[in-house]
C-alpha cells in the first residue's frame, strides 16, 4: 500500500462498517417487559422516549457521517498506507458510537445524566477531529485528490470541517446544563453536516442545477 | 452532493443496511431454555410459533422492500443531497423493524396483543410513506431518473406505491380485531409489493419475454 | 424486475446476508462465567467443546453454501422476479441457521440431544431443497443462464445438488442415534459440497490446469 | 471453481465478514449498570479500562488484517477452489476474535488472567499461520498472482509473514508473565503488520513517491 491505489475497496469496507454500526443501534432498544400496574403497552413504549431520541440522534449522526465520508471520497482518488490507518481510526469511533448511545439512553433520567451526555458529545467531538485529520492529510497539497479536483469545493469542505470539533465542544458544554438539550443540539449538528460545504454559501440553488 | 452523482455507493450502503437488518431478525428467536414438566424440546419449539410467524413476516417485508428499493434504483440514475436524506429516512425505518417484531412476538398471547400489532402495522405504514416520498421526489418531472426512463413503468410504480400507506392503514385497523390476522395480512401485503407494478396489469406475460 | 436484469445487486445483497449470518454465529459462544471449584479457565473453555463444534459445522455449512451460491451465479447471468423470490427463500434459511446452532449447542448433553440434532439437520435439508429450487428454476431450458453456458458444468451441478436433500435426510436419521455423530456427518457433507460437481468426476486434475 | 476465476466476489464477501466482525466488538462493552456507593458514572467508566484496551487491540488487529488481506489481493489475481477454502479458514479465525476478546476483558483482573491472555495470543498465532497458508498457496510458483507480479514485493510479503507466527508465539509466552504486557505487545504487532513489507526495508521513502 505504499503506492497510491484506487480507493474502491476502502470505500466498500467503510460502507460495510457504517452499515453494520448504524443497524446495531436498534439492539439498544429493549422490549419493555415488566409492565406497570395499569398494564398498558403503548404507555410503556412512550415512557422510554429518551431511548428513541438517542437512537435517532446516533442514527442521524452515523448516517450523515456516512454521507460525508462518501463526499470526501468523491474527491479522494488515491490511497496510501497513512490514509488507510486514518480511515481505520475514523471507523474505530463510528463503531464505538452504539456504546455511548446505550449509556445515554440508560442514564438520561438519572443524576448521572450530565456525565453521560458529556461522554456522548465527547465521542462525537473526537469523531469530528478524526474527520479533519483524514481530510487534511488527503487534501494537503492535493496529495491524494484527483489531479483536477475542484479547489473551490475542497476549500469549502476544509472550512466547514474546521468548525466540527468546536461545535461539538459546545454541545459538550451544554451537557453539563441539560442532557436532553445536549442531544437536541447534536441532532441539529448532524443536519448542519448534511449540508455540503458549498451549499452553505449558495444554499438551495444547486439542487436542481443538473436537472 | 449538490451535483447529481451516480447512485452506486448509495445502493451499496443500502444493500448493507438491508442485509444486516434482515439478518438481525434471527436474534429475536430465543432458545427455549426452561423446559416444561414433560421436558419435550420439539413441543417447546412449537409453542413459540408466533415468534417464527413474526420473524417470517418481518423477513418477507424487509426482503421485498429490498427488491423494491432495487427496482426503484433501476430507474433512479442520479443522486442529490435530498435523495440521500430521503434514502436515510427509509433506512431508519428498515433498521427499526426488528424492534416492533420483537415486541409483537412477545405480546401476541397477551391482552396487549392489539396494541403490539397496531404498533407493528404502524411502522410498516410509515415505511410505505417513506417509499412514496423517495420515489415521488426522484420521479417528479423525471428529476433523477434516466433521461430515457420508461414512462409506463414509472407510472405503474407511482400508482402501485400510492396504495401502500392505505393498505397498511387497513392492517392497522385489523390489529384492533385480531393480532394473528393482522400479521397474516401484512404477509399478504409483502407478496403484493413483490409483484412489479407493471405485472399487476398484464400479470404472468412478462416473465419469459426476454428468454 | 419482470425483465431479466443482470445479477450484480442480488449477489451483493446475498454476500452481505451470508457475511452477517456467518459472523453472528460467534455470538452463540459465551464466556464461561461461573467457574467451577478448581477455578481453571482453560478447563472451563474445554468443557464447552460442543459449542465450538456446532459453531464450526455451521460456519463450514454457511461458508460452503456461499461458495456454492457464488458458483451458481457464475452461470446465472440474468435475473427475474421469481429468481429474486427464490433467492430470498434461500437467504431466509441461511439467516435462520444461527438459531438451530444455538439450540444444538445448548442441548447436546441433554436427553433432548436427538431432537435438537434432528431439528438442526432438518433445517439443512430445507436449505438443500431451496438450492435445488433456485438452480432448477434458473437452469431449466437455460432460462437465466449465459447463452453459452457450459452444458457439462450445468449438468454436473444439477446431478450433485439432487443428492443434497437425500444426504441431509440421512443425517436427520442419524440424529436419532447420536447427536455428535450427526454433527460430524453434517461437517462431512459441507466438505462434499465444497467440491465442484465437475471435480467429483475428474478430481484433482483441474486444480492447476489454468496455471 | 476449479477454473481460476477473478477474485472480486471473494474480496466483497471477505470485506463484509471483516466489517461485521470488527463492528460486533462493540457489543462486548457493557454499560456499567450497578453503580458503586459514590455513584459516579465517569469513575465507573474508567474502572472498566481493560475492556477498552482489549476492544482497541482487537479492533487494531482485525483492521490491520483487513489491510493485509487487501494488500494480498492486489497481487492475487485469480482464484481456485483451494484458495476459497483457505480464505474461509482465515475468515473463521477473524470471526472468532470477538470471543477471546470478551474472555480477556472479563478475566484481566482475575487469577485466570494468564490463561485468558495466552488464549488470546494463541488465536492470533493461528490467524498468522492462516495468513501464511493463504499467501504461500497463492504465491507458490506464481500460481494465482498476476503474471507480471512485482517479484520484489511478493518476496517482501513472504519474508514479513514468516515472522508472524513466531512473534505471536512470543506474546503467547509473555501472557504467562503479565496479561496487560501481552495485550500491549499484541497492539505493537498490529502496528508492525500495518507496515507493508517493502517499507520495512526503505521506510518512509515510498510514501510520497506517486504524489
């Protein structure tokens, strides 16, 4: 792998990991078995709403990060050993996400709520740092990008990603105030990263331009 | 992703998610461990038949929805940001299906049977709505279809899908009468969606036409 | 899907399902937690050898069936709706295999040993029938094969597969005599199916012929 | 499969298995539920650090082995029946890894620590042997390599892999002295195998040569 290779199999492996990690999230949702005195299943289902909220936020985050990974590899056209290791580092965090999700779901109504939410945001912050490392290594002096890479798009991604760790640091801070607010902010951030960097400038125009 | 891209990697990721979700269904089937007085394993296995029925119905539904997803992407040839998000929304529901399946399997012999079956049908109804959203977005004025898409086939899919949410609403209603009847109807609906829209008109003819 | 399509995405989805099902087998192997008085971990690990044997047999069976699936699709070049449904049926059995495996591992030292082993063999027998259905549908009058399919190879597969259900019926019978013997026979059968039909005639020659 | 075939689908299936096995590792990390008297979640999380260490080492090992698998198949260009079986054998070990990982995590603070660590290293040793078998079968007299395979690179891989089983034998020995030291050495070995054989000679040079 010390010669740049095409990135097809990295993408296939990463797709597999993203797909498994995102699907394993459902294992955190347990069938409510000991029913309360009024024995109403629907009410029991509603009562565990924070489990669904954490499921949704983690799903959105992993899903959007998959879109971002996809987006990076439309520009990254070659691979080397360092890229493979940085890619593995990113996948390590992605794979880990079901754990803080389970933790948050279990402790959201507990005095430990703040610690669980801070841990959750902390993991996302590390994930954002890994995305920056991967992208900066690949895009530095066009190292692994297509030779004719759109410099405008490359720059836009770099700028957008720079804010990632800072924004997740903010949600980390909010965790010490309110757990649910922290989750809600993390959901919003996922939406922010769903927007391609370019679109942040000229939002909405691009959508139909190739139609 | 604000430029239309080819859909190869969306399909690969979706295939992965469908494959994992459908396979995780087996984790809901538990080895019957505390054997009854007559200590007969086969009888214990038979006694949990609703677990197998729910497994089968969810398997058929996810499997057929994968065939449908496949079918849509023989027409959808380009991708944009909105399509990716709508696709993620659909996958969110697919991933969630093992949960209502487990719920139904556990409560089918319980007074809460009706609520569990209604929840199960409700999730399928939302899934059918997501399929409509995805397809209508992609096919509206041929937005993301192949330029030479077969307008007859496109129309046939649109017409067939329109009935999806309504039909699942019927099974939702039946849930309040009988749990097993509701599961059986959901199985029938999976078979309905296995038939391509075109075939609903001129059934059976098409099968060998390219042979 | 009523027009024959290429089989790429069926293969990709099937590969995903095989890969997940084969990997989930490991979840059946539990860490031996309550250590016996002599508190020796290695001995505890040895004591659960039937769990490893069942794991190995199921691994070999799913793995070899993947090779066979692969082999069929080197001949099957087109797809239609019926093929997709038959393929799903086969995947249903593959996905189900972790359940009889867990059952067998748990009951191998129990008086219910015979019933568990018979259930295990029964599932494999159904799997062999599904393989026959898929292959016979696809190969009947060359329906979905490559137009220039090697008729000799096609015939060899048909002949080999014909014996599958019968052979698994034998292991089903053996289950009522001895559980471990039944598992061992199933392992042998996996090896039998690892050999391509052609090689059964002129075994060993073919291996280097293209070198 | 007795004719050499291209290796695309073996790689796809292997990628799937690697991806699922690496992601299942997270299921070993349990939410710490019974909190100690001081009821501090962060402290409870820290207390289970060996679980994270074992998770990290197994992740690194599977991830790096995936890179190595990838690297081998840049040279292996054809497939035959024996290769498929050897590849399955390798996947058997990869799939099994979550089990010794869980074992090690649970027994690291126990008098059985040495046995658990030795078992862990032993599995890695068998994995290294399987890699040698696969590579030696494929590369022997260029059997399944590209006809124009870079003989220098082929030789470098052969030499590097030869040391694998021996090095894991060393970590097996260290297990009887200290469990944590054994895990740390296994992590180092993963890093060793991350370096391509060629780079071990002229380290660092190759990285930018194609830029």
